[in-house]
C-alpha cells in the first residue's frame, strides 16, 4: 500500500499543509518564483492532490532558495521551506 503523499510530507516536514487556504502570500513573496514552473502555493496544492510524479519531476523543489520568505508571510505559519526540503 502506497503512503498518501500529503501524510508523508507532513510527517517528514512536521508541517500541517492542510492549514493552507491558498492565499498566495508565499508565492507573492518568493524571490525565485519567476524561475519556477508552479511556485510555493501551487506546490502545496499538488501535494494535497497527490501529484507525486509532477512534483518530484519538477525543478521547483531544487530552485527553492530556502530563504524562509514564504514561511514568514504565511498567515498559518506553514514553513514551506521545510516542505520543499522534504520533497527533495
């Protein structure tokens, strides 16, 4: 039985991605979003939808600068940098 992607990422990162209501503040503040295909907000949505292959095949997870700008802007305190680390 394959483990649900969202559960796996939440366990690895310690972040509850279910708290994301897609306000896009993380993406709006991301300094490398212009180089990304999806951006932080959409990546969280793709995790929730179980789009494992698209995520792990995306260069976005490698482009993340780990600057924590997304985390500081998140109204629900989701550390998206930790989520990106877990995806890598």
